[in-house]
C-alpha cells in the first residue's frame, strides 16, 4: 500500500488600498503538513489584493465683448461612448511549467476576466512553488493591469501528475470599460502627438491632456481609481491619473513605471518615465491644481529627480530605478503654459508669476513683460491673459512683448479659445470675437 502525503498550505499575499490612502503588507501564514494514504492530494494557494478599495465693461477700442451662452467644458479630444469588450481567453488552458502557467494567468488578468481555470500536467512535487512563481510572474508583468486589480484569489487542487488552478478576481473597471480605454487612448494619442515630437514633448502632451481634461475628485459614477473614470468622466483620484498616464505613455513608446508611495501619511500614486536612458518622476495629479482651474497646467512635478521628489513624496526606493538627472528642472517654475511654435509662454512661479517665454529648442528662458499673468492662451498673433498686476483684467500682448493692452476692467479668469472666440469668465461667461 502506497504512502502518499497530503499537504495544506495557505499563503496570503495582501495589498490593502484604503481610499484615498494606500498601505501595503505581505503576510505568510504557517504551513500545515498532514500525512495520509488518500490518493487525492489537495493544496490551496490563496492570494488576495483588496482595495478598501459683469456689469458692462469698459473696453479698448478694438475689443468687442459680449455675454456668452454657457457651453460644455472644452476637451481636446472627445471619446466615444461605447466600446466592445476585450476578448477573453479560452478556459481550461493546459500548461506544463511555471512560465506557461504565468502566461495563462496573465492572459486572464489582462483581459479583465473574473475567473479562470488552468490545467497543469507534470510532476506536482513542487506545485506550490510553481503556482507561486507563476502568480508572481503574471501579476508583475504589467503595472497597468496590476494597478486595476481590486481583489483576487487563487486555489489549486492536484494529484501526482496533474493539477487544476482556479482563479477569481475583480477589477476597478469592467472588460467593456477596459476596452473603452484601449480604443479611445489610441484615438487621443493620434490627435495629440506628431511624428516630429521629441520624447519630452510626448510626455508633456500626456501630462497636458490629463491635467486639462480632469478634475480631482472621488465623487464619480465608476471607481475614481480607474483609468476609465479619469478618461470617460473627466474625474478621479491619483491612481486613475497615473494608470491613464501609464497607458498613454506606453502607446507613445515611452518606457514607464507605476509607483505607489506616500505624501505625508497618505498613500499616493504617480509614474516614472525613461528618457534617453534616464528615469524621471511624473506626477500628473500634483500637476493639476485643486480646486480645478481651467487652463491651469503645472510642471512642478514634470520630469523630476529623486532628490526634488523626496521633498514631499516618499516611496520604497529599492523597488524602483533611481532618477538622478536634473536636465528638465527648467520646467518646474511653469504655470498656465501656452505653446506658440517652439516657444512656451508661461507664468513664472519663481518670479511672482510674471509672463516668461521658454525656447524649447535652445532651452533659454526670458521675461516677456513685468505683468503677472495667469490663464494664458494664444490666438492669431496675440497672447491673452488675466493681468494680476492690473486687477486680473483681461489683457493681450504680442509674443515679442509689444502691444500690451488691457481689454476690460473686471476680474477675469478661465480663458479658452473655441471656434474663433475667446471665452472667459467675469461674473458670468463672456466671449470676444478674435
């Protein structure tokens, strides 16, 4: 009579996300070994990842301002309302080693499938290690997929030469929502990028799109932690910002990583990006002012080195590549940027928000005017801005610094250009033909 062994091992891998605080922990519970003559041998591996989870204005001679009918928020690229679901893999895949098992697991995770069943054929003496190795390989392959997993568990049953691995998982978005992101990110990338763009310009396009089109909030219909909600509802929290940025950057060919860390005692998420062999931090959430300000795009957390980032962020440094380059620090003083050709006009945070220009090709910066400028936009040879040296009145100026002229006598904000008009807000929405 053969003596067979029966072993019950439970390994718990838990990452708990408390909204909006993330905390991480890993616990391994004791293994219990029980010898028996039963021909059936059963082992279970349990892995869970839970997410607890005006008054008439005095105008200049050549400016005609009228009250405008309120319009929808302006977004650079609108997304389609529906998308087909991601195709799910076939069930009961047959594998013979840890690599094949990892491939099979990842195929399910990346298709946002709620369940899977994988058949393993081969010697099961090391089945526990094989399943754990496969799981660790699969779950670490893609930060975008991993970041969207809400809960998951794995169990397996096995005999001498075969095993069956069962998985159940839930996500921060449905397969249909995942497909929506996939389809629409492709469309957005096509609209905001050009072949002539440098990698830095591509990263800035991603940052600008997300910041311009998103308001930081956890009051959303779908999970505020998902890329889908940030994209479709134009709202969400840091995790959603970072995961959408991750998807966009990948499709632009930019190597990127998703970071989970802290700001003070609160959990936070952002990205690392690799340019010319150097890594940099990118925090699209912190580049987005709160409360939301139309047209306000910041670069304080755009391509940042470790030392600068560590002033107010913390993370497990050994888990991520080092970011030591300060090549792009000249971006960090920029607020309300407006690009005109190879020139970037901005409100200089380090010089009392005065209007400056940065030459993208040469890297040189100079002051355009002593006026303090915010809500900067450009159209047809003129820069328009709220002049905070003159009561936040609407002002225009040529890019070379000539022709500066105040256009009204009211506090003005939220400038944007649409369909041949300059829109702005005083005590109501107004517009001026350009």
